[in-house]
C-alpha cells in the first residue's frame, strides 16, 4: 500500500493505524510514522489475520481517514479461502492466583464442515474456539476440511493476561528491515524500557532505545515484557513475526510495515509563494556533485534551467507572477515535479 502526501509548506504530518478488531484490552491505535514535506510512504506488509483497519492521516487543521480491508485469506487450498480470525479474548481466572485463559472466533465461508483438534465445526457460521491457559507461546492449529484432503495450519498469539496487575501492554510490529543475515523489526509500544526473548531461547535482553529487535533468520515468536528483564515474566505480549520475502521488489532492501520510501533528496522553493525577483532552491540533504533542474511556466513552456550544487542556491527569476513547475530527477533517477507560486511585487 502506497500513500502519497503533499505538504509543500513543511507543516508536518502523521500516519496512524486503528485496528477495527484489536486484541482484548487493547485500543488497536498506534502511530506508524510522521514527517514533513511531500513524501511517498509505502506501508506493508500487514497480516491478513489482523482484519480491517482505519488509516488516519493528520496534517494541521486537516484529518483524512479511510477504511482499509485486506484481501481474503488465501490458503494453500481453496477450502479455507476467506477464513477470518476475530475476537481474541482473555477470560479472567476464576480463582485468586489462577491462570487467565483465552479464546478466539473463527469463520470459514461456504457449506460443509471442518475439524479442529478432532472437533467438527460448521462452515458459514462463526465458531468460538476455547484455547486454554494464556502462556508465553503462540498456538498452532491444523484445521482439516471434511470434504477434501485440505489441511491448513494457523498460528494465533494469545492476548495480554487480563488479571495481572498493571499489565497494560500495547505492542505492534513496525518497520521490517531486511539485512544480510536475516531481518529485524521495529516495535511500536505504549511504554518504554521493554525486554524481549525468542520462544525456545533462555536469553532475555532489553529492547534497544531504537525499538529494533533482531536479526531473525526465519518465522519467529517473540515474548515482549516490561523491564526488569526476567526469564518467565507474568506480564507479556506475544508477537508472531513471519519471515518476509526480501527478494520481493515491493519490499526492497528496507521495506516493511512502515518503511518510508524517500528520494535521495527533495528539491523545493523557499519561501513558497514569494514575490521578489530572486528564487531560492533548497534541499533537505547535502548533495554531493551537481544535477540539472528545469523550470516551466503554467503553459508547459521551458523558461529556465541550470545546475544545482550544495543544498541551497539563489538564482535570478525576473518573470511575471504566476504558477510555475520545478522539474528535477532524484537520486534514483525518478523525475519529480514541484509546484511553486510567484506573487505580484
């Protein structure tokens, strides 16, 4: 998913994600990224299992909201196409010091039946699946279609324990970065000073201040808990981190849930609009070397061109008031257009 943002005056903007079916006890709202200026932001990949969500783009005095729904679940066999997991719920322990349990709902479209752990369920209706105790582990279920040889594996992580005191954790996987030895994930969290460990490992370590954990070499289950770091925390959040396809051209080298795809530099006119016979070009990064730029009037006629060196340059612009287009190529060779306005003196 790609979002194009126009913010020529550098007012600043924020992109948030609001899950419509968050885990029990969680708001499902977190900030994906924020910046300023014109930009193209690539969002994804996202888990189909998370369901629909609202994207909220906020600029000063302006908020844009749209509903985003994933494509239907597409398993290795069509018997479970369109499967939906929802309502992941914590069930409080019934005795003091007891263990919280959890359940989830599953919907499989169509007719006929399927089996989970030997128990048959009907398609075309929502069924509640009781799991058992909440533990520091995600569960893996094989569901079998009764009318074919189709077997599909599902991995579902539990909610945060609901009777553990002060265990108000909201943690979401963010930007995925592919590295030479695997991939790392940046965490969005409502608190700081977190610890993490990989299921199957006895090592628990602090989450760096950057929020990046990894690298991981394959599908990974991670236990996130508040500090101090202990081996068996009572308050924790489970995350399942599937290995991304780093050869996918849509993922690129550092593409992920919140990877921002930016040119090597962006060229703009400051201030915009202006009224003098001088025009100042500026970039947000120091440029090594030089490159060509062109300026066109509102009729598309080339009126000026030149070379740009450094990160700021003032040139004569003794043209009448009106709308103009600055055209240049970024570091990837992609052509960019920037609109600016000259006012009357």
